[in-house]
């Protein structure tokens, strides 16, 4: 049972902010842990100096975030937050921004470059086997943008998992829906590029081998090269597609009389 004192309340905050600040601070300092049962609603509202309706609404909001489990007739229990809620929040929030997939790519690079360094130090045999399995899936789906994009995403996700960093994994999971969409979209755009299949196979294989060698500097270098070359191939494919479309439109347009616009 978690005990609250009047001193725990924070002056100058709105009542709803006070409730959220209380739970945040208690969680951060370790006084509140998954499995802890909260005080009864009446006692908690009095201790926080907020109304019961406002407290009830705040608790419902925290439950929607996956932080609390409201058990009617039994009280409210702290639970491990569900990262899927965070993923949905980021997806809905970021999806409103223009060119978000390009921006998400920058976040992906930052997370993965640190993750691969940690993976070189921390990856277990099971982690390496998981990365190997996703690499095999990439090789089997080189001609399929949708399945190939999914396999590519799983490969990079396995590397982040091999880092054994809760923060990096949570951040990556939070943008995973956008990352998957980015992988599939990039595959669809680059698949017509000559030599792309060989590049995809070689680049991912080199990244995996660098982890096996347990060389964090080489691993990060290989990963950054993969991102850079991949972006260049994507740029070329977009230009080629635009030129092909322009040529096709020109061929389809009927000849006009001289001087006619």
C-alpha cells in the first residue's frame, strides 16, 4: 500500500497536473512499483488535496496509458506500462507532420548506431541466432517489397534487441509502426534500381558479420554506410522514376502544330 502525505503535493500546479506529478515522482524515486496497490479513492483524494471526480478522471487517464489497473471493487494497482500505448501515441502524433518518414529515419539512425555498438558487447548466442534468422528472411524476400520491408525491419529490430537496453528498445518500439512503413516504402521505391538486390544482401550480411566480430567501431561504420548508400540508391530510383514518367507522358502527348503551346 502506498502512503501519501500532504507534503507530496506540489504547489503551483493545476490539480490534474498535481496527480500526474505525484505518480511520476513516486515512480522515479522507487516508492511506487508494479504490483503496489493505491490507497482508497477517498483517502488518496484527501492526501493529494484534489476532488474525487478529478482524481477518478486522472486515474482513468493513467489506466489508458497502461500505468494503472483499475480493478472495480478491489482497488487500483500499479502495473508495467504497455509500450503499445506509447507506439500508438507516437504514430498518431507524428503522422500529422509533413515528411515524417524522413524525419523518423534520422531518429532511427541515432538509436541503431548506439544499439549496434552495445550489441557488439552484449549480444548473446540467442540474440545472434535471431539476427541470423532475420537475415535469412531478407535473402528470401529480395523481390517482394512488402515482405522484404518487413524482414528488413525485423533485422534492425533484432539488432536493437541485442543491445539489451530498455531505453533504446522502448524508443524504437514507440516509432515501430512508422519504421515498418518506412521500410516497406523504401523497398517499393528502390526495387527497380539495377543491382539493388545484391546491395541489400551484401549490406545486411556485412552488418551482421561486424556484430559477430564484436567490433563496435566497424559495426557502426558498416551500419552508417548502409544507411548512406541506401539513401543514395533511393534518390536515384526517384529520379529515374520521374524521368521515365516524363518520357512516357511526352510520347503519349499528340503532336501539336508549330507555335502551339
